[in-house]
C-alpha cells in the first residue's frame, strides 16, 4: 500500500495498492509498473509522469503497509490464512501469529487443542521451482539452547501444523475412555489418571496395550504390566498419537459369556416349548389319519397301517 500526495492538487491525494502484476493506478496519468523499485525510484517515476499534468509537480510517495510479500499458515491453528510478511519471522512466531493451536470442540474437553503440546510442524517451500517439505520437531520448548522452532519462515512459505498430532487416546476398561491432549512429558500413569483410572473389577491390569505408529506407517504394540509399573515407579512417556487400550479380564469376559448363554437359554426354552405344543396341536389329526385311515395303505392292499401291523402278529 502506497500513500500518494500531490501538493499541486490535494484532491488527488489517496492510498494506492500495488496490484499483483506490479502496476499502480494513479489519477490523470497512465498506469505505472513499480514492482522491484525502491521507494525513491518509484517516487521519481511518478513525479516524471505527472509532468504531463503539472509544470513542476511536487509529489510524495510513501509506503504505508508492506503487503507485497506474504506467507501462509494452515492446519491445526486458530486462524489459518495468508499473512503479510512485514519483518523476518521464525516458525514459532508464525504459529503464534495465527492464534496458536486451535481450540477443538469435537471432544468432551472444549479446550483440548489449546491445552495440547505443540509437537510437529512443517514448512513447505518452493526452491528453484521444486517443492521442498521441511519437518520440525517442536517438543522441548522449555529446554535451553537452540530449538527447531527458531527456523526462519521466508516469503511465500506455507507453515503447516498437522491436525491431531498432539492428542492421545484411551479406550477399554477405564472410567473415562476418550481423547486427551498430550502435555509435554506426560507418562502412561498420568494419562490413566486423567481417564479416571482402570476399572479394577474388570480391567486386566497386567496386559495393558500401548499402540504407537512407527515410520513407514507400521504400528507397534507394547504390553505393559501396570502393577509392575506401580511397584517400580517407571512409567513410559507417551508420544503424539499413542493409543492406550485397557483390555477386559478373561475371567470376567467368560463370566459375561456364560451369563449371556444362560439368559439366552432362559429365553429360548419357553419359546421352544410353546412351539412344540403348537406343532402337536396342529399335526395331531394328520398323524392320527396316517395311523388309522385305510387310504394310507401299503402296496395297494387297502389295509391301513394298523391292520398291517396286526396281520404281522403270530
């Protein structure tokens, strides 16, 4: 954005935007291409152009808002959009300018995103016409010394914060199975405590499963004995995307299956008895006819089944 002031005619003073093609539209003169010029060079060009209108034009051209360069912030941030590149900026500052991590209301905790740990971000940059993707691990922000979050963001860069990478999941026999924000340094026991702890009556404490995604899209499953963890005090640290599964005790599962079978038997037996009663009532007459009616004879002898049996007696 430029501020044009012409002292020969104050009615021509105005704010002017430099278009995407580098041209500016000024009153009473033709369009001028100012892209790539310094402010002084552009001012001299404008003054020379106004000589066609004024004998000795007195012109002032100032930069009010440098918006010709920009960068983009996308993904799991509060305000994803294009931002003007007004000064040198690093990765963490770019994310903070976009409002930080987005507040996610899809889960029971309204601030699950804002409370979560910033774990990963990418910078997508065009270099010599080629698209490069730079990955940065943003954990350990409180650690002294250099940090990947200080990586510079350049004009035209796209800063991308992946969605859901700062979340962990708890399923199975816990009091509150759901999605939780990953706090820096969170351990397995801390996550189970946030989930209300295992349901001791039914949970299989010796075989809790930790699912973790590996490079290449594979998933690793670790069996953890929580009773031993409580004894030793060593609790594994969690990583973004971890899934904790607290299985049901096999004896409890067997008991539940037996109860289901018992209830099924109690339900089916009366129905089966009622069916047999209906079957007997419906087919009694027909069975009687087959036994005593001579129309159902053997071999065309005209004898009924009962007569045939009597004739066979000695």
